C-alpha cells in the first residue's frame, strides 16, 4: 500500500468523501473488470461495481490495514457477483498460453484487432460456463494475478479448495478451447468445400 493510498483510506474511515472518491478513481477499472469477467454483461458489471464501492464506503471502518486494500475491495466485488449469479443461475492447452495470447498486441492492425476481439469473446463465453466459485478463482488468479493465499482470503476458501477449483477450471477451459478450435477448423473446411 502506498502512503497516498493509506492516507486516503485513513481519511475515508473518518468520513472524508473526497478521499473515498480518490479510492474509487484508483480502483474503478480493476473492480469493473472483475465484475465484467464474473457477470459477462457491461450494464450488470457497472451496477455491480457501483454496489461494490457503496458497500466498501459503508464498511470501510471494517477494513483491516494488515490486508492489502485491493484484496479487501475485490473480495466485496467477487462475493456480490457470486450472489448475483446465484440469483440468476447462470449457468491439452495450457491456460497460461491462452491468457497470454489474450494480451494486447503491441502493434495492432485491423486483422489482429478482429482476431483479438473474437478471442476475447470466446474466453468470455468459456468463463460463463464455469460455476460461480470456479469463475471467481480463475478471474482472480489470471486476470488480477492474485496469489493462491490472496484468493483464499478474498473468497474465504481453504488453500486446497482454491487449488481444486483452479485445477477444475483450467481443465474445463482447456476442453472448451479444444472444442472451439476443432469447430472452427471444421467450419473452415466446409467453407472451402462450398467455394470450390
């Protein structure tokens, strides 16, 4: 935690709304991204991010300075999103390589931008097929780079539960990725046959 962040948190605990606004400014992108990865809907993610900050504001006096603030804040977002998903009942490739490929191309061109957009949409579709808890673990690990210990704290899970959920989510994503790639190849061959 930086000095400025610690100072803003201390001021916010004493009711300083400007200090809390600075916290919101600093964390709005990570919180929105977490919510979007969990809920797969821009409007729902915006609502969830707003609710996350409202809950953080109301409960900032409960924040324990011994924990990283980002962990505490993202745990509020994760739990809220899991609750939202439960209400709605939304229903070998290395995942590290898939996520790495999803990173922005340093010199994008129209074709790579289209491929990147399609790739991001495919990743999001695959995330939607995971259970709420498995999705939360995967999003925290790969999109927010949380350690296993931070995930345990954020989601109130044991280390073995986190490892189990990560393993299951990785397997599921790898299987889905293989199926999507096989389907794309099959579709490409059919298209070639039709044009000949």
